[in-house]
């Protein structure tokens, strides 16, 4: 409920300060979420081992209007073909 009642990002910032660079919590419909602020962990997940961490359904679809098409916004098969 803290996320719903607060301004966007405020609970996440407080959690990162209190618990560190990787925080897990339950989101909408009690689905598990991971919030990462640690630069080394972000590099591992987003760059070094991107194919080991599948994106949730709808993730790419929701971010394409914001980020456009590219290696980071494409799914596994298409992303590998682009390289």
C-alpha cells in the first residue's frame, strides 16, 4: 500500500537507502518485483547476462514507445539477430 499512497518512486528510494542496492517486494496482484540500484548488479543484469534474466510479459511493449526499438528493447531472438 505504501507504493499506492506515495508519489512515484518515493518508497523505492527509501527502500534503497534502508535495505541497499537490491530490494524485492510484491507488486500489483502480489507479483514479485525486484528494484535494483546497485551499479554492479545493474551491469550484470542489463549488460553481462541479459539473456539469463527474462523480461516480464508486456515489458518490451510498454517501453518501446519511450525507448524505441533497439538491442535493449527487443526480445531474445530478435536481439541476438540484431547483433
